């Protein structure tokens, strides 16, 4: 049981990171990015192409993590910027629903491309870091899990410092709180919006690369993970970074325990869907206040 909780914890960390990206985008654009998972999926497959991790790779040698990981992050950020320019910005003055539909269309386009490029079969993925892992409180923590924990700590610390201590962070917070007032005060809201979409795209890419060794990977794997991240983000009303992250961690642990205890296959998906419906009906603004 302890191992189940531990595994759920590290998967939950990735849910939390994905939820953070969804929240960051929504705070500045008021758009739920339903292509968020597909952004990370494309970047993840590009990473494994460079590492010879897909059977359709056009490369003849392993280019190593030092090249493949930055390439994946840049690709994720570039996709985020493109979506901000082509979807979020033109539709900013229109109802939020239009932006959501635009991201859904983009997600379908990304999946269609990925299916033609890589197929739909599930493929094994070798760990980013090789090794036997370490013992912690009588449990074995794999190198992949240690990497998830380390990256999560660095990202959350960096994001907190960015929002709290930098001029960019101040502009991001002002835009999230009131974009119209921010624009009137001289803040370039187009630039801040583009920055958040780029950050979120890179975060989705990193999340996909980190979680890939722990789950079954095909072109739909990030879509399923992002649905859970969306449920976590709803807990924070899509505006609380810490609320969304902590909810993602708890969701990962709860999902792992329920799947272990229940004899019914797919019960976790039903529980998550029911929880989302109840939450939206009972507390449309989420359970946690926005932390601007």
C-alpha cells in the first residue's frame, strides 16, 4: 500500500504541474486551453525522436538529453506562442467559449498530425535517468521519480520567485487581476499573454517527458493526463496556482489508491468525472481563492 501511495504521489506531482500550466494560461487569457496536453505530447514525441525512442525516428543516432530536452521545451513554448497569436489574441474580445473551441480544434489538429506521424500504438519508453534508485523510508524511489520531484521543486520555486520578485511577475499578476486596468497603466498585455502561453507550453512539454517512463505512451497519453489536471485546476477555480497544484497531487494519490482497492476497471475515471460535475455545480468558483 505504501508503494501505491508513493507512485500516486509522483504521478500527482505531474498532474499538479499540468494544472499549474492550465491556471497560468487562464489567469491571463480567460481561456481554457484544451490543446494543452497535445502540446506536451508533440514535444514529448519530438524528444524521443531525437533520442531514437520512436520507431519512426528519422535520426540515425541518439542526440542525448542535452539536445533533446531543450528542443522539446522550445517546441512546447513555440506551440504555446503560436496558439496565443492565432487563437487567444484574435478572440480576446469575443466570448471565452470561442477561444475554448479554438483550442479544441487545435488539439484535434495536433492529434491528427501525431497519428499520421507516429501511429496510435502504445510504445515503451526508456527512463531518462538510469540507475537502481534510492531507499526512502523503506521504499524504493526510482530515478525517474526522483527527477520528477527535483524538477517540481525547481519549477515551483522559480515560478514563485518570478511572480513575487520580478517586474515580469508583477506585470503577469496585474494582467491576471485586471487586464484592462493593466493595459491602461502601460503594461503590454499582449506580451504578458504571450509569455504565459510560452511558459505553459514549455511546462507541458517537460511534464510529458518526465511522466512518459511511468505510463503507457501513445499519441493520446497526455490528453488523459490533462483531463485529470483540469479537474485539479477546477479546485482552484482555474485561478489559484497553489490550489491547482496541491489538488493535482492529492488527485494522483487518491487515483492510485482507488485503482488499487477497487476491483472495477476504469472506476477512477468515473469518480473523477463525477467529482468534476459536483464541484462545478456546488462551487463554480472553485474551493480555493485565487492567489494573485
